[in-house]
C-alpha cells in the first residue's frame, strides 16, 4: 500500500488495521489458553477418578481406573490417546 497525503490520513488508515490485528491475536491466544486449561483439568479429573465407566451405544464397554483402561488398550485408551495426535496436516 502506498499512502499519499497528510499524516492524519495515513494514521486513520493504518491504526484500524493495526488494532484489528492486535485484537485478533489476543482472541486467538485466549482461545488457545482456555482450551489448554480445559484439557489439563479433564486430564487431572480422569487420572484421579476412582472408576471410569465407558459407555457406548452398546452399553458399558469398559470400566476401571485411568491406568487400567490405558493399559487395556481399548476404546478409552484410543479416545484418550487421540487427543495427543498431531492434527496439523
């Protein structure tokens, strides 16, 4: 972009674009932070649970502690591990 004219015209053209970029960056950062906090909270809750019951349309599929279900390698383990897969493609 090439601007000609007084400094006020340049200022009025650039500042809204700059502020839009700053606000967009702040929103992206806050969304990522919230998602990370939720994931950490859910991870802590599942690891500290006395028992986890895995329900599907077929009924109770698995039950046990987090460690037992991960070790069993079933539906719960697949679901838990899927959140750590690289989704950037």
